[in-house]
């Protein structure tokens, strides 16, 4: 999902259409009482419903359970298999049938804009966090009114991932998975993971010789260079105490960002990285055993493991001034249909799908790292990437972010070629501001 950094944020007007009520009612799958005793039947059914409510939310005021909930799941086999298994567990525990429909994640917002107002949409749909601006503007997702118990459960999730599903201070979604990148090593060349950036650069200088490199990365790709521009004080958009972005406050030509760009430029000036470095060049050299360390994500593991075998190791990014470098993250999660009549139980289903136990099931089946921090990842490669997610910062989810990628990518290209970092970043930020003005 994260290999493409170009976004098209379309603004759509959702017409006001009368709601079609969803059918609701008590579940009939309860212990049977004698047919000639209707009072006993009603009492037992009510007891079962009350127990389910308390188990689900610890909230005696939970609304009546619907007979069925519907969810759109991204149409990849592994994800479908995982969520069908988890949905069956939800049905077993709470007596609510879950209708799972395969639906491409990237097509779901278009489907929701048509089906939602007509009362035909699902209770839950699945989206990447960087689409929140579009979803907010279209009015597709319900503002979550979480109970105290639900809030307590959500407190065990990755805090940044939770915030990434809020927009203008409104919480819209429950995060399910987090993706980021980390430091990959060929232990034949670099036996031990560098603890600090100084350590990493020492290794880079010591190993780089001719066609062998100590450290490579896509150094002109803003997605990967984000940690190095922000470690020294740069930032994309300013945020208030609630995490709300200010698109008028752009920090990509601040003193800190310029300092980070100067560091990146030094890698090229000192021949630590070849001109024109990109993912293909980096991957080819690393799998050929000519690179000690690279920065990339979990999508590279299969090819790297095949090439390096037991010599492949992964660790979190090194520290700068005592803090682990903050990578960019992309998150995916569950949103409640604005038009559903089952908001409470749809939220319960989202929390159930993403709780610690079921997040582990999802990881084991679909291979995606969970947003729930209580999960233990028993995998030599994915575990350190999961550790890095604790230090990752979500890509800004406002529509204005779509105007950032290309100007900053071009600026980094100029930096790699020796142009003055302050000048090219000033020009890039000016271009971003102009494009945002036109967009708005």
C-alpha cells in the first residue's frame, strides 16, 4: 500500500436521502425453554442478551443486539480468511450473525457514497488512514461515541494509530493494522545493529569501498527520509494538542528540516550513496551481498530472506539524541457507516476484530502487524518491525498532504545533486502552499 506516495483526494457531495431502517432484534440462538412456558422463554432470552451486552462492553445500558451486522473486508484471500474466522467467533460469543462481503479497500468509499445513504451499506468498512480527509468531507463515517469501557479498551492500542483515525478532533475509526519500515542488515557485513546514528555512520564509512556500501536507502524518497528530516526538528504540518493538523503551518523548510537535508546531502557528497539511488538499485545490491544495511519495509522480507538466508536480521531504526528515529507509518482500520442504526454494536464488532487475541489471529493468517500493543509477535523478522511501529508517526491524513509528496521528492533530488538545501526546500514549500491554495 505504501509503495505509492501519490494521492488523489476527490471531494464528493453526498446527497441527503431518507434512511432505510436496518432490521434489529434479539438473537434466537439461545437455550430452549419448555415450549409451554412463554414467560420462561422470554426471561432466558433477556438474560442471554443482557449477559452478551455486559461481556461486550461492560455497559448495562448497551442497546438491544441486532440479529446481523455486515462488514466489507478488503478482497485479499488471506485477509478474508482471517476476518471470516474472527467474525465466526464474534457470532459464537454474542449471538449476532456477521455478513462478510469481499470488497476492494480502495473502492469502498465510492461504494459507501452510493450504498450508505440508500441504507444498503455495511455496518463496518475498512480503510487506510490517509483517506480520512476524503471520508470526513463525504460524511461516510459515523462519529464514534465511545463508552467508558470502550475508551478503556482503546487505550491499549497504538496511540498514534488511534489518532490517525481522527479528523479535526473527531474519532471516526478503530485501527486494525500498522505498517512501517526498519533497518535490515546483512550480518556477514554488519554483525551488530547500530544503536545510534553516529554508530550507523561509522559503519557506513568503514564498509563503503568501490561497489560495496555500508548503508543504503531511497534517500530521495520522502516516505523513507522522513525520520532523518524530523529527527533534527523538521515536521510536515503543525499540530495542536489534540493532534489536529494546521495546513498553514508547514515545517519542511524549517531549520531542523534543512539540517536533516544537509545530512542527507553529505551521504552523496562523501560517496556513501550512489547517484540515482532508488528501490531497485538498493534491493539489487543488498541481495547480491554488497550492502551492509538498508532501510525498507516488510514487503522486502521474502526476497531478502531467499537471498541472504540466516544472514538477514532486522532491527529498529537507530537513535538520535537518545530517541529512536520516528518512521512514517500507514495504518488501516474499521470505520462505522454513518447511516447504520447499529453504531454501538458495529463499534463493538470493530473492537472485537482488533482486540489482542484476534489481532494475533489476524497477524498469523494475513501477516499484517496489529495496532493493538498487547500482542506479542513471535517472528524474528516482523517482531522488530512491530517494535518500530511504537515509534512510528502516521502520514498526515488531511487532503493537503497530497500536495506534499511531489515537491519534497523533487527537492530531495536537487539536494542529492548538490543544490543548496535551504533554497530548494523554500521553493518546495512555496509550491506546496500554492497547490494547497488552488486545491482549497
